[in-house]
C-alpha cells in the first residue's frame, strides 16, 4: 500500500517522442508506485522535463521507483525530492506581526515611545498582560525528546519537527500562537524548573513526547508552580478522543456505555489516562491490562501511583490473564499497546457487534484486513482507513476553550466535556455508522464545539478567570 508519508517528486528529462511519457508511467506502475501528478518544469525540442509526484510504501520503495524511471532508455533523472522533508525545509512555523510597522507613526505606537505606556500599565496591573501582549493566546509546546512520535528516545533537538507540527496544528485549527521548546534535560525537577522560569509569557504549557513515568512527575511539578494549564497531550488529549470514539462506537453497536465491558490494553501515559476518563464517564466495567496481564486489587507490582489507582477503581471481579483471555465476551477493546496482539478469532470471541479501537502506532493491535467482517466498529490511529483517532481531535479545541476563559488548569470535567463535544460533532457532520464514529480533524464544527464545551465546564468548576460575559482573550 502506497503512503503519502513516503511520497517523492522525481524530476526527469524525458525525450520529446510520442509514447515516452507512457513508458515512464508504466515503469513507475511496474515498480509498485502510484502517480499523484505530473507537471512540466521546462520543454525543449529534444526533451520535456517533468516533475512527477509518486506515492511509495517507504523510503526503500521510493528509491526503487526512482531507479526504475532512470532505467527507461533515454530518460535522465535530474533529482528526487522527498516531499516530507521538503515540507519541513526551513521549519514549519514562523513569527508574524499582527499590527503594521510600515511608517514612523506605526513604529511610535508599536515600539518607542508608545510602548512605554503599555509597559507601565502592565507594571501597575500584571493581569493587563493578558490583554496587551501575546500572553493570552500563547502556548509553550514542551518535550525532552524521550518518546518521540513512536520512534523512542531521540533526544531534545530531534523532537523539534514534531513540536513544530503540533504548534502548526494549534495555529491552523484554533488560531493559537504555539511555540516549540525542546528541553535538553532529563531530571524531572530540572525540566520543571526550566519550564517554570520561562513560563511568564505563556497562557498554557503543552507537554508531549515525554516518556513515562517521567512525564507524570514533570506535569505534577510544573502544575504545582504555575497558574496556567499544564496539559499533557498524550494523556488528556488521547483520552478525550478515545472516549468520544468509544461512545459513538458503542452507540452504533447498540450497547449503552453504562452497560459495556471495555478492555484497555497498554498502560503508558495514554492508556492510564483513558482508563481514568472511562471510569469518570461511567462506563460499565473497565478492565485494564499491561504486559503482565490484568491489573486488579492485590496484584503484585501495583505500587506505582497510577497502577494503584487503576487496581482500586477497575476490574471489580479481579479477572486475571492476558488480553486475549480478557476480551472474551467484552463489548469493546481499546489498544494503546503493541502491534498484532489480537487476531480475528479473538474478536469473534468478544460480545456481538464488538467495537475495536486498535491504536498502536505505526501498526495496530489488529490489522484492518483481520478486522473486516468480525468487528462491528474498527478504528486506528492511521490516516489510510476510516475512523482515525488521535489526540489532535481534542487538543486544539481544549486549548481554545481554556485560553478563551483564561483557565488556571484543565480539569477532568473539561476533558469529559471535550469528549462529549467530539462525539456530538461526528453525529452533526454525518450520520453515525461503523465508518463514522469520530469527526474529521478538519471539521469546521470541531474546534468551536469543543472550545465552547470546555469553556462552559471551566466556568462550572471554578477554574475560569473570565466568564461568558467577558471578552475572549484573542
């Protein structure tokens, strides 16, 4: 299967003879590539130089396709460009001015001497910074590079493209000025100290791609010292998206969430957050398991605070065993673990019309081909099959709502409200079905709906600095 993540542009000089372009297209097809587009770069009487966009399976396949084109008699491949790397060239984000600085009059207001009056106003009332600086609409995106987009510990600087991507998403979808901050530290206290010391300009701190258990400690230490939300995308964002998908998936399957048995496999940051949110949402019976099997009261090795909570609040029957035993008779499976841990036979052993959210990346716990015909609802984190679930469904709207009311934290009630809004948006955009349990991340309704629900929850729970009657920060 070809993948836009491994697309390339081949610039090739092709002899200006009838049939030559067809031979090049045939060579690409025989090599297993898919042509996405063909453009003319230049033309002479002897040759036409074309830019051919090709989709491939991976980098090695892309190289094979390029060699196949070059092997066509008379064709000269001038260059091959990896389109993913080109999209990152020079960075994906940048700073831009919101006011003109084109005349002396502009300069006198944006900078000296006019700026002095604004500085004094903030000196006299620090809260004025929310209205007259970038602070009210800005978020710091932080990582130590220890768990980068499924690739593991790559180091702080290698996390920068991922952090830029998150910042670009927040800007595009929610109009938020987010700035990436890779922190080249590993001690949780030192990371927290660094973030706190530069936090004054930001209305929120967005943690991402930090390995467990360090991420829990980093979040706790920062939250103790700042009065703005400290949001961990891999926890709260993932949990909200999963709860929304599960709610709609169970609806499609004809099962009420309060009556459902749900097995959650994988208890990293995302898995633990999902379990906590499912319990808070009143899902009937939640059974969580890690690599050692089911978590239950009395199991050895649950001294960790997160596992101890899960042991106390889930699996009341103290079921034991691995994931394949636990899913027997279950209504739904949520996987944030490892590829291939479920088979079609395992799904057949679940309750009628099972819901399977197989979210391991890059390969899910159950492949799409194995889910076909056995799972009533099937979802992954992949973009090439329906029902793509990831934290990006939740994070932009949660931040928009939190910033608009100048929240001091993101509470569980706000995350629950986000999940409910995501689920409702999917139903607004199209009729719920096995292939439509979550909205598109680009749905025009998604961010406004989530932001409104989150802001209302913040006001209800007393963490909003400004109410509905007050103007938004932006």
